[in-house]
C-alpha cells in the first residue's frame, strides 16, 4: 500500500487593493483647495503663535471675508466681488523692566482694517497700545515719559456699495515721571461709490502725575470720519459714544505742568448725503502752569445734496491752583451744505475756569455755508468763564455762515 502524501496547503492569493479611494481622496482635496482659492475666508492671525505684527489672511480671490490681524497687524482684504475686510489687530502695550524701570519696547500702533470687495464693509482699525509709564519712577535708571500709540485706519468700504470701517481708538499715556502724550485716533475708512464713511477713532488721554512745572501732558487728536460714497452716502462722524455724546479729542492732565488737550476729528464729506459731525475737543487741566482746551472738529461738507455736518464742541479747560492760566478752545466750523439746505451749525466754545488769573471762554465756531437758495448755518455759542478772584469773559458767538446763491433772507 502506497502512503499518500498530503498536498501542501497553499494560501489564497491576497486581494488586490485598488487605489480608487486614495485617488478620490486626493481629488477631493485638490477640489477643495481649488475652490478655496476663489471662495473662502482668510485666516485670523493667532497671537499665541505669530510674531508681531501679525496680518490677517486674505480671502479667496472672488468671495470671502478677510482675516483679522493681531498684535498690530493689518486685517486681510476681502474677496474681490463680495466680502468684508478683516479687522486690524490691537497694538502692543509698552513694556518696562520691572527692576530698573527702563523702557524695553514702546507701544505700537493698531493695525489698519482690510479693504472690502466690490460689495462689503471695510474692516475696523485696531486700537493703539497703551503706555502706563515706568513702574519705579524714583530710580535713576527709570525711563521718563509715556507715549500712547495711534489707532489704525479703517478699511475701505465696497467699491460699488458698502460702509467704510471704523478708525481704531488710540492708546493712553500715563506716567509719574516726565511728559505724557496720548495717541491719535485712526481715520474712518472711505466708502466707494455708494455707502457711508466710517467713524473716526478717539484720541486718547495724556496724564502726568509728575509735580514738576516743566513737564507736559498732551491729548491725542481724534480721527477724522471717512468720506461718503462718491455717488451717495453720508460722511462718517468723528468718534461718538453709544450715548450720542461726541468725545473725540484726548484729555490732557498735568499736575503742575503744561496741558494741551487734543482737537476733535473732522466729519467726513459727502456728495449726496449728510456731512459727518465733527468731534468734541478734549478737556485740559493744570495746577500752576498753562492749560489749553482742544478745539472742536469741523463738520463735513455736502457737495450736491444734503446737510453739512455740525461742528464739534470745544473741550473745557481749568487751572485749579493760584497762578494757573488757561486758553479755552474754539468750537468747530459747520460744514457747507448742498442745494436748498442751510449750512451746518458751528460748535460751542469751551468753558474756562481759574483761581486768580483771567478766565476767557472759547469762541463758538462759525456756521457753514448754505447751499443754493439756502441760508448759512448759525454760529456756535461762546463758552462760559469762571474764576475765584480773577477777571472773566465769556467767549463770543461764532459768525453765521455765508448764504448760498439766490437766497433771500
């Protein structure tokens, strides 16, 4: 009998794995990247991983929102057809060595807002960085002075339709050693053909607690409103709080040194639409030196149709100690108006207060020119003056604006 040798077991051939799934995955990724090149939002800058200034990413070529900047970087632009610009990043605050009090790095400006596409809103400008001064002012190694950084400019609104971005607010300055100067507000973004101009940013305060009479405090200037659309749209106002109070120029406070408050920003112009309202000037304070109030910003002009903007009020001014002198600011001029519309009203002059020196209130701003067949705007009222023992004189009322051609009183 012949022994049977079992046949060896042969493994079944491994199935062939076709590559369609991998190919399809790769194709899907390619399509996503292709579409994203044309449609998609720009990436926001990450302050935790980027190096200042960090710019926001641009949107897709056609449609999308620009990414937001960080650490003073600019906002990204929108898609060319449709989309809003990205917001500018906040500036970086000044840094000091905590042991020596020496300045390590100055405050940086806010980033500018990104531009919109054909349709869309411009990005807001970033806030400027603060400078709160040396932490150890008594040390010989401490750096004197403080300077707040400027706010970023608002981005342009849509070329066809859209609103300009808001200007960035400025950074403040505070020190107990030397001078202090607040930053200036960013300008509001302009509109394209149709749309409103962006609101200007506020100028921030300069405050010095140094008792020396030789130091100075300066408030930042308010940012101007953006221009309304070339065809139609209101001009942007200078900075306005949600309560409706215009506070544009920065305050200036010096314990005994010279104080100069910031002027209010001007309102933006328009073609068909209202001119923007001018911003209020800042308040000035000194002890024994001289303080000057901030002038009100001018109202924006309306070229064809619409009312000129009102001029901004001037900030008040005071000297709280004997020997302190003041110069009150004037109100802003009203804007010129379009056909058939009276000119804008002039702003109020600033009040003045002293202990024993003459106090003279600021003059009101002049009224704006009236449009064809319309009267000029009224001038602003003068500021009041008070003093404990010095002479006082209120400011004069501003002159009325010139009437337009063909107007009969």
